[in-house]
C-alpha cells in the first residue's frame, strides 16, 4: 500500500517513496497524481520554481544573507511586494493544506514537503533525457514516464511515524 498525499480532504496522489531512506526522516519518490489531484498540481508544484525565481530576484537586488540580518525590513519588503515572493507565499498556503498519510492510513507530521514537476524544472536547466554522444547511433528515446517527484522530511523517522 502506498503513502498518499491529501489536500482539503481529496487524495491528490500516491508514492512509495522508493528513492529515499525508508526508515529515516528524509523520504523521496516518484509521485503519481490521481485524476482529481491533477487540478492541485500547478499550485503545488509552484514552490521550487518560485524559490529559484526568488533567488534570482535577490541576486538582481544584490541582497545577501547578511542583508537579512542588517536590513531585514528591506528584505521583507522586497519579498512581500515582488511577484516572486507572492508566488512563494501562495505556494506555502497550498503546502499548509497538505496531509501525508502512511500506508497504514496514519497521518504523518512533516517538517517540509515538495512536489516537483520535472517539465517545469527544465526552465532552470534540469535535463530529463541524457544528451546523445556525437558519432554514436542511439535508438529513439521515448519520453520519461516520470513527471512528478516528491520529497518530504518527516518530524520523526518513518519507522516511528508509521506504527
């Protein structure tokens, strides 16, 4: 039985977290959305691109971590007033609504969770297919069936939460 991800009482998808440490607090895997969960994905997968765009904005504004300590009001104002910051805030509101359930059905407390759309991440230079080497013939590459990934950091190791 898989782990399931819920939002507002609707199951939006499932994962087996096969890519993570199954007994530790850090879990990762392929995320398979449900038919009804597809409508949540644009808002849910917006976090990683929003954070990367916010990082670009901070560099463009010449803001560093030190500025957050020295002039937090300026940093906060830029964050709250920028489209990039607004997208991060909107995505955080979506993440607040999430509920992760263990295969047993028990709700798992998490510190962080991220669902990523690999198609969206291409905009930031993430590649989906390996580049072909010059001079070698390769068969036709089929599209990767994996589109969404999920990672979560649980409040406690999975072995403790699932019981």
